[in-house]
């Protein structure tokens, strides 16, 4: 493993959020507030066709009538949507062919993130589309992908270059009116990624995107659309970091996955946004709608490692529309200090012989609250649907909470649904046992937590798994006295 | 190597050890016997540095160094190993991964680099063979679903891997059938050398047929009430602990 104990120690010493720096790059920012003019202005800034502008306006109309949901097991100061600036793009508009042309300060930021393009280029097999403050500024490996007919670009670019695909699929899985945040995103989304894998093509590399929120007070509203055509396969990675801020930052992304007949999409996320400081001040609000649809024999697999954000509200879901389709959800959610997470999944079984698996691992420390919320729904014509759910919670200390809210709706008698749940606590005996073998307490906790999370970590692509392990360790710093 | 001087220790103001004196030198095997509640396991825990226990008087000295202010992991780095009576489960962490972490953490404390993977594998293979441990066993989660015998064998496997200066075997024989007992004892015997020492804590003479002690101490009410050679263990077996208890009250 590249990451050494020495490095972890160093990071633990500097108690501040690891990626808490701020890049001073000139930004092109719209005035704060939200109205139709702003929506139109965003669309215009991005040179969008009129159908897209109309689509945004429709969403805005719906959003205005909606109320912020309150059912989640979280409490927070609601954002003032009129105090947010909805668009911010780095000024360095042109795309680069080589690194020399890129703003050195931006490169420096990437280096701090440990994802310098230099490195990335060498890291064979990973193409990176980096979203820096809403606008995609660098795309690599595009050529290799193009040879296979794979489209991997920013959503803005896709709207211009591949309108027929975008028009057909955007909003097809998460409609504009789906929920408050999805509607908001549909109206003001700034950028995001687009991916199309043609029929029968197996994407030869892991596709990855790094998101960052940078400009102070700018909410980031990404929109991601992944379409896997019949019989194709793609593995998509998404990783996030954000600089520390005193005020809360809003993040409301929408991710839509479309897996056509016999296609497979693997979508992995490592989320590490600023969780707020030790007293619960600051931190990112993460209200995300992620959903995929599976046609016949298709498979969608969500894997997520959630360690960041002050408040998380996120339910990557699968609509198992086609017969024999498969949905999977593997999740690790870590909360520490005052973090709150309400996360889980929805598995909607519509087709026959559809199967779903849910493995959720919640780790709570400090004064945090960690909730699993999951829905397994079996439609009346979904014969022989099967689901297996397992929700495990690990508690550290006496002031945190773990909650499980499983919902099961079965309308077909042939359905087989299993739900298992466990709650455990890291025991002093476990720690002492490790100590006695020469393993210090911090390392012992990391070991125990990694063991607890193993089933999910194993689902991540290799380089991501290493990063995720490191994040788990950092996130739980100082949580056992 | 180890010197215990007038050790008084307990938990929550409850004194369990009432003035223990014991000296263990390199190359020696000491057996500590005694009835339930006599303080055997407490003594092991205090030497290993379990935090709940407090030393109220006296000292535990290893190679001239008082251990009182040292964390359990520091003591482990200095060569103290405790084979637990009830080894804990750590789900998802394999036997191999656990021992690898333990070895590398210990090496780090000594300013050494991680052990190269091939060397680690070789060592694991060697020691597994020594203790008749199946390869599959090594990839199982630590102690999860292990039988009593497997747990104890795993403890001795870790002992073999870590090669401590002082090994304390806390009731290693409990829950073992005769075959497992023999394997475990043989393992311990093979690891014995003139440079290390073993403290065997046990209820029964049985284990001492295999791991032959140089000294036997009988613990009663937190004190060593009788010391002798291996014959003492036989005598105890014949006469029972009442013999000691009555003797102590006289």
C-alpha cells in the first residue's frame, strides 16, 4: 500500500481538514439569488440550445411550488436559496492539450488533492474528467475511448455535441419533479459528466471524475448521465473533496444511470467533503439523488464510501424494470463529531426474476447520527423477485447514534425478502487485544473498522479501495479516547 | 528478566493482588497455579498493562525498567506476550492480516521497515507448519467462529510469529482436548530457548506434563503461598487446593 502509517500520523496531528485549502483562481460568478432570469442566464452562459433552457425553466417552475423535505433523520439550518450564487466557472475556459498550458495554480490544487494530471496520465487505465467548480477543465484518455465509440465528456459538451442522447435520457430516471433537490438541480445544474457506452462495448478502463466545490458560497449542482447501451459494460468512479469553509455549502447532485438490455454499470463513489469542524461548525450539505434503471438482464451496482459532509441525504437506487435484472447497493457511511447521515437505497422490483442485494455498513463516532433508510418494493407483476438486505452498525463511544429504517412493500406472493441487521460496539477488549500484540489504539480502530467494512471495500476498484481505507482512518481520528 | 516486587493491584478499589513477589529469568518456565479467583488472570493482565487495573503498591520490572507507566503496546514491543484465556473476535480481519499488522507495528516501534511480503509469507508458512495449522485457517476472520482449540492454537501461532521475550500463557489448556493440548504444548516447547521465558497459568497439572516447569507457584488470595519445583504440581493434583487453602489459614 502506498499510504504509510507515518503519513496518517502527520495528518492526524494537523487536526484540520486535510483538503482544507482554497484556490484563488479568478471565477466568473453570477449574482446571488434564484429566479427565472438566473436560470436563463446559466443556460445562456453555457451556450445551451433552447430545448435545454425550456427544460430548466420547467424544472424551476416545479421547484418553486415544492417544499424542502423534512422526513429525514437529520436536523440542520435550512439553506437560504436566495443567498446562493448558482454559477461559478473558472475563467480559464479553453481546454488544454498539454499540462504546460494549464494554470499552474490549478495544477497545484490537483497536486494537493493527490490527483495531479501528471500522475493520472501515468496511472494507466484511468481517464479523468475533472470538474473544478462546475466546469470541466481537463479531459484525458479521450482518444482511447473515442476509438471504441465511447463518449466521456462534460454534460455541457454532451448537450451541444450529442443532443439526441441527452434529450432522450435526461430526466428519464430522475424526473424534474422527482423531489425538491432534484428539481433545483434540474433548473440550475452547472456541469457534470456524461458517458455513453455503445452496444456490446466493454469500457477498457475505469472512468473517473473528481468533483470539487471551490468558490466561496457557490452551491454545486452536478448532473451526471451514464448510458450503457445493450450488452455494454462500464465501471465509473466518482471521488470528491472540498476546501473547508465556515459557512455551509450546499451540494445537490443528480446522477442518472441507464443500463439497457444485458448492460452492466458499476458506479463507485468515495465522498470526502468537509464534514464541519469538531464543534459541528461548517461542513457541506449533501442532498443527492442517484438512481438507475435496469432493462432486461441488466445490472447496476452502486458502491459508496461516505465519510464527509455535515449532513448527508442520499439514496442511490435501482429501478429493476426489465426481467432478470439485478440491483446492488454496497455502502459504508462514517459519521464523526456532529455529522449526520441519512442514507440507504431503494430497490424497486418491477420485472420478473429481479434480484437485489443491499449491504450497508454504518459507523458512528463522536456525537454523530447515522441512519440507514432503505425501501425494497416488489410490484404485483414482479414474480420471483428476491432481495437480501444486511445492515450493520458499528458504534464508537457513548454519544453517537445508529438508526435503521427498513421499508418493505411486497405485492407479489412469490417474493423472497430477507433482512438482517446487527449493531455492535468496538469493545475495550478488542482494543486491548490489539494493543497487547503491539498495535496502538488508532491503528487498532482502523483495523477493526476496515474488517467491519471489508465486504464493501472489496467491491471497490483497487486504487479506490486504498484511498477509501485511508479516508476511513482519517475520518475516525480521535474517536476513541 | 522479569521482577515483580511486593505487587498490590486491583480494579475499582477492589484489591486482588496482595503483595506478589516473583522473579523470572531467561530460559526459565514458571507455572502459576491456584484456585478460581486467586488472582492468576489479574496478574497476567497487570503484567500486560490492561488499563482497568491499577497498581497500588510495588512494581513490575522488565529488564530493569519499571513498566507501570507504559502502554500495553509498548510492553508488547519490549517483548511481553499474553496468550489470552478468551481471545476476542475481530470480524473481517484475517489471521494473516492481523499478525502482519502486529509484526510491522512492532518493527516500526523498533525503527525497522515493514517486513518484506515474501519474508512474511515464508515466516507464516514456517510457523503454521510448526503448529500444524491449515493454510485455509490463515485467511479466516480472527477468532470468528473458531472452536476453543482453534482459538488457542491461533494464540500460540501469534506467539510463534512474534517471538517474545516473555510469554504468559493464561489458561491456554482450558477448552482443549488432549490432541490440541499436545500440539499447543509442543509448539511452546519448540519456541523455548535460553533467551526467553514462559509463565504458564493453569488450574491443572495436565498441561505441565507437556510444558515442564522449572518452578511452580501457588497463588491464593492474591499472594504466592507456596513455591517449589514440578513436584509441587503433582502434589497439588493429589491433594487439591484445599490443602493450600487450609495451609494458608493456619
